[in-house]
C-alpha cells in the first residue's frame, strides 16, 4: 500500500498538471446560457452579426453585445468590421473543441 505522503504528492502533482484557474474561468463563462447560446450560434454560423445573433437567441442586441464584449475580452471571439457591419467569429480552439464535445456541429 502506498504511503500517505506518496498519495498526497500524487494528488499535488495532478493539481499542478492542470490550469485550474483557466478551466474554472472557461466553465464559468460557459455556464451562462446566454453566452453558451451565442457561442453555439457563432460556431454554427461563423461571421454572424449582432442583429442576427439577437434574433436567433431571442435577446436584445444590447444584451448580445454585452455578452460578446465579455467573450472578446477573454480572447474567445474576434470581430471584423466591414463598413457599418461587424461580424463575429469564435477564435479559441479549446472552446471550439469543448463545443464539439457537447454536441455542437458545423453547418452542413
């Protein structure tokens, strides 16, 4: 049987292997249904605009813009302005993979 100290050392090593703060932040952001719906929408339709997102998720443009601001600050989303139109793209590969893991698919 392993010595008590050995088991504690193994647990400590396991905890240092993972970016706990980063994963906690990811799961916190993903736990908000509004942000998750927006991310799923951008995953399915890259380059979607705020008005389209708002209509798709049934929220105001202001609400969607606020969620996008948080996601941009985290580096998950990028925006591209063409004239007056701003389109949004998912830009974080880890989040992209997580969305696939929960069942999100790309458009056919």
